[in-house]
C-alpha cells in the first residue's frame, strides 16, 4: 500500500468541491490518473506493491459524485475535461499527462479532444467505446452488455438500476466483488481472488460510494447512455491505448474501434490478460507514459 502524499479538496468556480490525492514525487512529471466505475482517488495507493515510478507526480481526482467530490447533475464528459483543467490551474500545472483506466477512459479522451494544448501524453487502459459504435459488443459478458444497452435505451431505468447496485455494494462490497467472478475470464478471476486485491477493491468501492450513488449514475449516463459530445476522429493529441485480449467487461472490439477512429493513436494488445490486468501492471503503464515511449501496434504478454 502507498499512502497519498496529499489528500485535498479544492473549490471549483461553480462552488463544487473536487477531491484529489497525490502520490509520488512532488517535483516530478505530472500525470493525472482517472479511476474506474466505481472508483476513487484512493484506489492507486491501495494497490499491492509499488505501482508509482519514481520521478512521477500522480494527481488522482475523484470524479463528481464519487468519494469527497460533490456531484454535478447531468454532467457530460466535456464537463469533466473542464474540471480537470481547473484542477490543473489550481495546482499551478501548465502541462501534464493523463491516464484513464476503464470507466475513466472516456473522460480522458474528452480531455484529449478539449485540452490537447495542455497534454504531454495520453494513456487509455481498457476503456469502453461509445455504446452506439458498430460491432463493439462482440466478446462482452452478458451482464455488461445488458447494463450498457439499458443505459442507452432506457436511461431512467438504468439510473434506478445503478442506484440499487450501488446500495448493494455499500452494504456488502465483499459480496459484490465475489459476484464479479461470474462475468470475467479465468485470468481476471485469479486476480480478484487474491486477498490483497479483494481488500483493495473493498476499500476503494467503500470510498467511492461514501456519499451515495451519484457518481456511478452519472458515469453510466455519460459513458454509455448518450453520445459523447465530441468527434473522436478529430482528436489531435497522441493517444496510447492498452487493450486486453481476454477482457469480457470491455472487450477488445471496443479497443479496436477506438484505436481505429482516433487518428494519432497507438495500440498495445495485451495477450493473456483481462480487465483487471491494470491492477498488477499500473507501474508498467505509468513508466511508458513517463518515458514517452512510442509503443506501436503490437501484442505483448501479461506477466505476474
């Protein structure tokens, strides 16, 4: 476990509170790290081992409605890009890298489109694509397919369902984490069965939902329930995608779509890896961002 160097809250111009944690070197290269759905700013410090490379200053914000961040009703992905820029301004950071993991990926792409002049590099790990993109549900679990399509077709029912799910997670996060095993590949099942990963997820989910379901509800709507609001094929920033070949939560079809439509992008296909690969390999992704590696379209093997 890595304790955050800072765990703070700022006030945004609209008076909302935005919480963030910092890890690593206060004078290092700034990397904004976006959590999944659900998730919190504390997730990264709860990972086993030493996931933060030396020389990096990791800024990990809670999206609105999660953790200690106030909700923003009907927020969009571009609203999140605005929040990120305001957080960077408050911290005096002119340019920075961003990494979006899973449900944090769409918001990272919104930043890549909206504030490319502020970004040194962009990394996207296991991100969903727009729900209405062609062919992107191939290889997805029936559970996620149901939830994603529900968000698009019946948004009011999706919101009700997410609130119920969040309530279940808050009451018994361990039970929910065990239920995750039913929809994932064996490689993910092995990861989520590790006691240290279970403990990390329990604590992260508890923090994410401390104030209720609003973060999850708004994430489902913004990521899966409506058009994203910006043209992926006009993103100017360089984007590195990591796509896990055995991912049933966000299948490779989604990663291939994003890699094909974002003009200045490179894709790493991670073999023998599922959706939870990042929980054991965050350091590798952050190291690649630190070095500014040109990874290229290739296939790599998961280790560990």
